[in-house]
């Protein structure tokens, strides 16, 4: 995906998604050319500067499970807590609950992952997933044609 992470419009839209979903953190992971896994290309609500160095690997952590299974994944202290503990971003940002959405580019395999997290621990409900999911393709379109 080729995008400008400094594009103010894209940054504002990601921050809006973060706010609208009641999240403290939102990020988009995309494939990194020449490397296995994905890197965090866009971040809203991040407190740390190390996030750009962290990688998303299939099957590891919350985002990795969404990437591997191609399905929305949720985690909190009561449900799938091991996914939180295995995710460097969730740990570094002190997120207590999260939801990850695979991002598709028309093929069967996910081309990216959108991750949302909350520091106060309120779990994401199924209803949250149902209204957030349709907003993600619109966000990807905003990022730009040929983005994925």
C-alpha cells in the first residue's frame, strides 16, 4: 500500500474512527515490502514512538489472529486475554481490550489489519463490530486508489 502517513485528511479520519468507536487507539497495519508480516503504517492515539518498529505477524496477538483467520477478532481480560498478552502493541499502549478487523483488497487473503483498543478495558461488543466494519472500506478508499 502506498500512502502518505503525513496526509492530514487521512490522519483526521483515523482519529475520527478512533473517537467514534469509543477507542483510545486505532491503527492500520500493511504489508512491508521485502519482509514477512506487516508494519503499522497509520496510528491514532498512540503514546509510544516505538510502534513503527513493531511488526504484525500472522497468528500472533489480536491483530495477528485477524490476519491469519481473515475474521474480526475481539479480546479483553475475560475473553482471549492471551491474544492481548501476545500483542506488542496492546502491551506497549497499555490497551485492556481490543478489536481487529482484516482489510481486504478483493482477494481472499487479508491485505491489512485495522486495530482498535481501549485503555479503560470496556470490551468491544458484537454491536461495535457491526457498525465499525462498514466504515473501514470507506476509510481505505479515502487513503487512496491502489492503496492495497
